[in-house]
């Protein structure tokens, strides 16, 4: 029951996925029937972090004003009718009035996590839910003339570089390679743009074509035409560390595809007989609650993943799914977290900590512990999200606004020197120390 960022949050290396709208179905039209979506989400600055999502039941509502509410609603209807009858400032758009009234009701709650969205805002907010995007399917970054990454804006001394064309994507099929510099999109130079602006220039709907001017090492610029399509984003990075003894998996999102990718990555590490695993949730804004449950269940053999408490006040548990690939207690687990670890990421981190399955290393997490329900309105009425519950860790801790304090807190210099990762280094030292301790003879 959870989702991802409408405007993807860039990983630390300042990369971005070249994608357009992430929609479960290749259409911008909404169903006429209202649909409820239960979500845990975080609003941080201009970013929207979602930690879960589930499509579901049609809202059972009786249209019109109930008789017992008629007196309370009379001022509303009086205002609406007076505007229709007497407003002389121009044409009255009924849809705008209705949407404004809905927006006003939601805003009157004073809840930063409840809000009204137009159809377009709703569409954008659902980008990334399924881990599928319409675009060319490549990850990008920036590289300066001296070879350092993360420069901005783009120009002669700061180029847009392809870090990875995704497997099976239009970019890879068209011949785009890691290390290629992108100079122009559709014949227009990218100079002066940020990496986000460049991504927006290159992304687009399925079936449309973008022409990129590419500079490849040792060659002359050439033009590459790429037909955009629906692509599956890569949400898991996996590799071996510490001379092959530690499996490292970094998770960037919480779609169902991410859960499957993570399960496969963990299974490979287990098959390689690695004695320890590091799950990196730093900077992860969350996604589907169902994915959070699946991911936690790969490491935790039994018990509760999280509790959900609605207006009735009675917490309901969501338990571990059987069949996890890395639940053997002989495999040591460390989970990396920081202030960008939010929502569904916190569900997993909290479950790992409360169950004792993993040691949390890093910094205090974001702290988002409420659940929102998204309801799509009929016609072109947009949608709204409403706080309907809170979620709690297995020990029934409510981490809202406080976050989760890791077992090992790591202080970071400001700024962190390029190429250094103090939190990962601390995790590796911890695992090395535990391994050494396990080899000592008992007294």
C-alpha cells in the first residue's frame, strides 16, 4: 500500500532517471468511479515522499447534503448560489468553484499531509508508483571538466553524462552507452540547465521520439534518435564488499518491482555464501507498503512488520510473509539509515530494529508515521489525500516527527569529502568486529 516520489529524488551522486509520467496504465484519463488509495507519505520541502499505496474500494457515499446536515451546509449553498446568480466579474466556471470548495475543506484541517489535487497534480503525484516510467530509460549525472561529478549548471565546463542505460530500455537498444555526453536534445543545447531541467527535456510519452546529440570518447558528435517507451526503473544496486564476504544492497524505491529486484539480489548474495548483508536505505523516500512488507520479510523470519491504527484506535498487525531468502540468523545484517530514510523505508528499518534482526547504523530517520488515503473523484474532479491512520513499529513505537534513532549513530563532516562514505565504513568496521569476536574461543 505505498508509492514513490512524483518528482524523483536524486541519489547522492546527483543522478536522475530519464522518465516521463509514471502511471499504472498508459493513459492520462482517470476512471469515472472514485477510487481510494491508502498511503503513508512525507512532504519535505518541494518533494513528496510516499511510503505506500493500495488501490481499493469505491467510496460508498450518498450524494447531496444529508438531511441532518442541511442547516450546517446552508451557508455553503447560499454562497454557491449567489456566486452563480450574481457574480459580475466574468464567467463562472462551475468546476473551478467545486474544486476550490474541496480544496478549502481539506486545507481547513490544518494537516500538512492532507491535500486536494487537480487531475494533473494527481497524475504527477502518482509518478513512480509502479516503478515503471515512460521515457528512454537511462540514468544521468553531470561531470565537470576536471572529471568531478555533481556540477551545475550545464555548459562547456559541465556536461550531462549517461551513467547507465537501463537493461532492455530504449536507450540501451538504441546504442546509448555509459559515459556518453549528451550535448543537445532535439537540436537544442542543454547549456544553462540543471540536471532536472535536462531530464525534463529528454523524457516524454511512449511512442514519441527524442534526438540526442552525443559525444563519445575519442569521436565526433553524432545524433541518436530514441523512441520513448515504458521502462522499468532500476531501484536496486547490489555488489560484494570486504573481499567478497559482505553483500551490499542499496534500495532506491519501494515499488513491487523494487521488492522483486531486492529479493533477487539478496538471493544471489546468499547463494554466494556471504556471511553478512548491508541493506542501504539512506535517502530512500519510500513506496508501496506491500513492498515494505515483502522487503522486510526477506530478512525477518516471523513476527509483525508494522501496526496500523485508524480512527477506531485499535491497532491491527501486518505480519511477516513466509519464505524470505535471507532469514537465517547466521547471516548478520546491518541497515544503513539517515535523515532521508522516510516512510516505507522507516517501516522496514523499524521492523529490523525491533525484531533484533539488524543493527541500524547512520543517522536519525525522517520521522513519518501517519497513513493517508488517496481518493480519486469522479469525472475530472481530481483527487484528495486524507490522513486516516497512523502506523507503528512492531513494538508499537510511533516514530512520527521523531524518527528512528540508529543503534550506531555516525556523525558526518560537513561537507562529506568526495569519495568518502563514513556511514558505510562504520558498518563494515562493525561487521568486521563481530566476525572477529565470533572467532574468539569461549572462556
